[in-house]
C-alpha cells in the first residue's frame, strides 16, 4: 500500500451540489456503475483499469469524502471493506 497514495491524483471524485441537496447513493451508482455501495455510507470503486480498489466513506449531509483504503485488488482481498481505516 505504500506507493498506492500516488494513485489518488489520477482518480478524482467530485461531489456536485445540486440545488439544495448533496449527492446520494443512487447518484454515485448512476455515475460510477462499477461502484459497490456498502453499509455505513461506504463505497468501493474499481480504479486503474480494475487493478486497484478505492474505499471511501461519504458524509452525504455535508458532501465530504473520507478515503479509507487505496490498494491493489490483491491487497483489497485481505481487508474488510466495511471496517478498514487505513488513512
């Protein structure tokens, strides 16, 4: 995971404020079809040609994304996506 922090600039997520409300889970799934919506506001994205995974926790009320994990597919297989807190 040490070098995986370099992947973050190449993959950006933008929460776009629509009128009075922030994005919701359905918007994420519509925009990023390969995203997996987990419990506790977590989302897993397949990145870098599906060779890496990005796990984030989203505060939908204020539109903040917290990165919880970035790693290869093999590293992802070794973690619990619902509890990992690597960053």
